[in-house]
C-alpha cells in the first residue's frame, strides 16, 4: 500500500510578547481649561504651545527597545535619529492622527485608516501596554475600543474606570485643598497657603481686594490652568490701596478672560519667597503602581518666574537640605497613600513653596506625567538607579533667540557639538526638542558630574550660541 505523505500544516505566525504605545495627550489633560479660552486664536496658540513639547516625551520611553509613539505634531527623522543616538531605542514608529478636535485619543480612534493600521499591528502581539501623558476620558475610551476589537490592553499607569475621578479631583486646586483640610489632625505638616474657594468673579474680586488691602498681597487661581495661564499674583504696590478701586481693578482683570467665570476661583495668601534662593520651589514626583505600591522617583527644585510661570528644574540629592528633603518626602508619602487608597494610579507630583519664614507649603498636585517625568526616565536610563547622586541635572525651557530668522536643528547640533552629551564621558547637553525652534526657543537638559560642572556646561552652551545674538529669557 502506497504511503501518502502528509503535508505539514502551516502554523499561524507566532505572536510577539508586548507592544508598547505611548500617547502624548497633553491637551486632553488641560482641555476643560483650554476650551474656555477666548478668542479662539488665543486658544489655538496655547494648544500649539502645549503640543510643541511632544518630542520631549519621546525621552519618557528612553529605556524601551521598541515602541509606538502617538504624537499631535510631526516629528522629523532627524530628531528621531538624534533621540535614538542617545538612548538604547532601536525602533520607534511615530504616528500623527488627523487632528480634527485637538483631542488626540479621540482623533486617533476616529481616524479609520490609522486606527485600523495600529489595530492590525496590535493583533500580532499577546499584549498591548497603553501609556499616556494623562489618563483622560478620551484615553480610557480608546482603551475600551481597542478591547472591543479583541486587543489585550493593559494600562499600568492609569486608574480603573471607576476610580478615574481621582485624576481631575486631586489634580485640581480645589481637590488638593480639600484633602489638606481633611488631613489637618492626621498630618499637621500638610499645609497649604491660607485661602478660600468661591464661584464667580464678582465675589472673587471682593474677597481678593479685602485680602490685598490687609496683607499687601494676594494670589488668585482657576481650578485648572495651563502653562502659567489661570494665575494672578499681586504684590505690594501693584494694585490700588483703597478697597473700592482695588476691587474694581481685580474685577476688570478677571473679566479679560472667560475662564474666571467658568471655574471655581481660589483666593490665597501670598507666600513671600526669596527668588534668588534656588530651593524656593521644591517638587517631588511619585508613581503609584497598578498594585498600589508607592514609589518615590526623585525630588527637585523648580524654576518659577515672579508671575508664577514654570521654566525648568534642577535634580540632584543635594538641591535641598536634609531637613527640607525629609519634610517633603514625609508629606509626599502621606499624600501618595491617600491617592492610592482612593484608587489613583500612575505618575503625579506635588509642587511646594519654601517660604522666607521656613515653612513648607503644598501648592498644587499634577496627576499626570509632569515637567520632570521625561527627564527622570531619560536620566535613569543613562545612569541607572544611582542617578540621584551620580549626576546633576539642569533642565530649562526659557532660552529664546533674539533674532527673526528660524535656526535649523542641524545647525544647532553642529554649533553645540563640543558640549553635546558624550556616552563615554557620561556628561553633556541634550536637546529636548527641534519643534520649539519654530518659535525661536530652545529646550534642553544639561548633565554634569556635579553642580559646578553642570553650570559650567550651561555657560559654555550660552557662549557657543552667541553668534545667533543675545538670548531673551
């Protein structure tokens, strides 16, 4: 009897283990505030400013060998190659959805062609790890849509749907203030500047004027803000000294922007700080893992203008003294425990104020990736777990060219070549963005073996850029 050869049946292609997708959805995090900005030209200008930092958060994935990056703006191959030359990344696919609503997750799942392409790719993997700058409602909706299409999606840096309220609540000025009031007996060191929450600009103007006349200073904040918008700081001599004129002037200023009418307004005492002292604005960042485990990532000192606008940070274990460090770590862990109990998961930070009277005040909390998350992940990848003692980090976003012509990224790279980060020396300057050059602005990070060396490198940076004219800060 003739034997019949059996044909080997074709095995289905084996699926890869994990696909990482990172989404830079900064506008979704700030949408409640940004959508209230009028006129619409100003709104889109602020949206563009937010999106311009997209390249920076490639560095949030510095340790990933391969990942997909969903960006609101195009990122050039030149910058992608530069990012890969510094990190261990071998492959990054960058996708830009058709931006119709400014809400990138929504624009992604309504972009049929692109979303279909990503789903096809995702089906080749056992698991998709979906990470975002912020756990917005649109991000959670994107996750659900992917699950409905048969994708095994995990979101290790986001709360579960039933706990998603924690993002906006603890990330608002009123939410963190309520937590502070509830915690007075349990954690007496968790203090905030004395203040009240009210609704309506008329009452806000009355309360603020009263406080200003009595204390010669006052601060007004919207419940949510963006990039220094939504904060008014008045010091002695900046408002009329009589009550009626003071109230009128504050009301006029509140009437210039519609968001003051839309959100609760926080009126606070003005905390006096020495802006010449580097440690006036300490900050600490944590990560709450899916299991509820709390991890302190680093502390730093923030650079803040007198108008309340953030423009950078310094990271090192010695940026603040031991007493202040112990205090902010203790308060930080207490707040982290409360967030974890409520169901929050992911990154968050706490902005603080070190007053002239030596008190440490909690100012606000950001329940998302922060201005330092990308820097932390990059430095951790380059230096390992001892980064906090092994390298002094300077990060700035306030260098502006004082000329009309846009300078190309390639030209900047060539000009700064003598001080660019050297993998062997483990020191140097890293450019965080090329898109910012369209606004004649440079975002950068300096890595030095100690504070002196880091600031010397920054001075060299200024010197090398002198041919482009005196900078504006």
